[in-house]
């Protein structure tokens, strides 16, 4: 093939590869951190087993409401679950 055909083909191939290889590491790490946080919130039971002084075991909720708000957040995973719990109770 003549060079007049090879040069545009090579430039087009380089352009395609440079677009495909472009990769934003910060966006990838930010998305990975967000997905890990979502996974941890999904796995969190929002409660722990605790023990009274007389030895009886009870479930202590980790969900607490900040003062003067209607929000409720889990102390461990910082998820917002107040309105979901309200919908489930209906
Ligand atoms: Zn939680």
C-alpha cells in the first residue's frame, strides 16, 4: 500500500486508541469508594447485640435522630433510614 493510505490509517488508529485508553483515575477511585460505601450500608444491620447488667441480651439500635430534626441516621454506616422504616411500618 502506498504511504498516502498508511499515514491516515495510522493516525486514525492512534486517535481511536488514545480515546479508548483515556482513563480518569480520580473518577474511578471516587466511584469505587462510593460503591464500597453503598455495599457497607447494605450489609450494616443498624443494630448490635448488647448485654444488660443482669446478663440478658438485647438488641440496641444504632439509628439515632439528631436534635430538632426528623432525620434518623445509623451511627455506624451513616445511612438515612427514618423514612424507609416509617414506610415499612404501614
Ligand atoms: Zn447502619
